[in-house]
C-alpha cells in the first residue's frame, strides 16, 4: 500500500502535476469526463451517469444530506467493493496518483475515505477539476503573453509538421505542434482515425505544452501557420491574435516533393492507421474510401462543379487501382488538388503575411533559420 498522504494538492503545486506527468484519477461521472479532462488522466467514477443524475435530482428536492445518503445507498455492497478494487489497482500501478472531482468536494473525499479504510492514503486536488481548468486557462494566457511566437508557413505538403519535430544533435526545436494536439492534419483531408479531443481537452493540451516549454526557459516558440479551426478544434482567441502578429518563416518544396509527402501521409499512413484499427483489410479500405470521398465532398462548393467532377473521377480511378494493389494513382488527383485548389488559396493568404516574412527557403534552410531565431532566446 502507499504511504499515508492526505494533504490536499493546492494551486501552487499544480504545475508540478503536469510537468511531472502525475497520474490523475478523475472521480466524476463519464459524461463529465468526456466534456473535458487532462492528459495522463483516467476516469474511475464514484458514480455512473445515471447514479449521478439520481443524486442530483435528490439534491434539488431534498438537499445535500439526503443526496449524500442516496449516493451511499446507490454505491454499496459489491458495487462499492468493485469500485474500490479498481481505484486500488490503478494506484498500485501509479503510486503517485492523486484524486479529484468537480470542485474537490464530496465525491473525491468519499473516494479518499474509502481508500483510507483499505490502508491506501492519497491526496485530492483542492478545488478539483474546476481549479485545474482555471489554472491552465490562466497559464495559457500568461505563457502567450510572456513568449514570442514564430509562425512556420508553407504550401500544403511542404512537411511543416516534420520540420517542427526535426532536431539537431537530439535537441528539438522549441515548438508546439498544434495539429498533433488537435489530432488532425489540418486540411479538408486531415481527419485521423481516432477522434479529435474535446475543445476543452485541446485547450488544456496547448496550455501544458506551453508550460513545459516555459519551464525549459524557452521564450521564443515555433507554431505552424493555422487557421481558426483545426478540424473541429478552435484555436483560443489569444493564440489566434498571437499568430496574426508573429514573424513568419516560409518553407518551400517542389510540387513533386509535396505530392509525395501528401501521398505518404494522407494516403499510405491513413490507410495503415485504419487497417491497424479495424484488423480487416476490406473494412479498412471501405472506411478509407468513404473518408476520402467525404473530404472531397466537403470542399465541393469551393472547387466548383467542373473541377469537382474531374477530381471525383480521378479519385474513383485511384481507389479502383488501389483496391487492386496499386496506390500510386492517388498522386494524380493529389497533384491536381494541390496545384489548382490549395496553392492559389495559400498564395492569396500569404499576401497578407508578406511584410511579416523573415525567411523563405527549403526544408534545411528553414530549419537553420528557426534554430538561429530561437537559440539565443532560451
């Protein structure tokens, strides 16, 4: 069993929770957890959604004492033993784990008390989820205010994300991969196999990424050029403003290189992810085909009728060949889409950034520029 530790975790200690990757046990109901939580958190609720709803109705009708009594009545006997066993198992695997509920009140303290009866003593977070969320929102605002941002821009397929993760002598760039945090590749075709995080989770991830960089004394941070939305995740308003005013480094690549990069990431990698998830090649290919067609349909109005029909026919031919073992025909529609749709759109957007461009060059050149711009600011 863990050593007795019952002191609440207070706000000044919150940063250590995220920087050290401390395991958090969320005792809220599953529906609350789905709306928003934190990285390295597991949901082991005191009550199910249905049980919480019953207790909530009781609280409104008869007050707190009656609601607490009902909660103990609902979670008793074997059900209580099973839940205690689940908490104990999690803590045996993560002895440093701490507990929280919504405000650090009845639910987390009830779990703490039940665990103590089994000789397991774990602290709870003072103020619970609400306090942690408030801390991360203020951290996001503070870190952005105290940091300089450099925007990495470039046409679709110029390997901007790969550049963010590139390193010299195993030292990574001080970068925040917004698309990685949003679990989306950032274009109409950027949907990944697993779902995106909730908006709250996305904001929390950004705040923690900024906190980690700041803890390493990084005062100049690189982020990829993004619009307001990455899939369905919206950039926080203060981050949007920061990106609009930041200096810009543009990475360039030939159309052939960009087609190859897009093909590898949006075609080969996406299909491999689907295959790994489904375990069935037929099912995976149907999901893959449907995803590509849906993505193309989503930009139909912007493409226009003639160009949409042309690309649809090219996509159908590529999928037919891919089904027979040749995925290379995808490069034809990718090239057309990049050249005739994405490139003109990017060129138009770049005109608004022209005065903020501080460097423009290929992958190596852009990387070296970013190194020079950040090495004296850490």
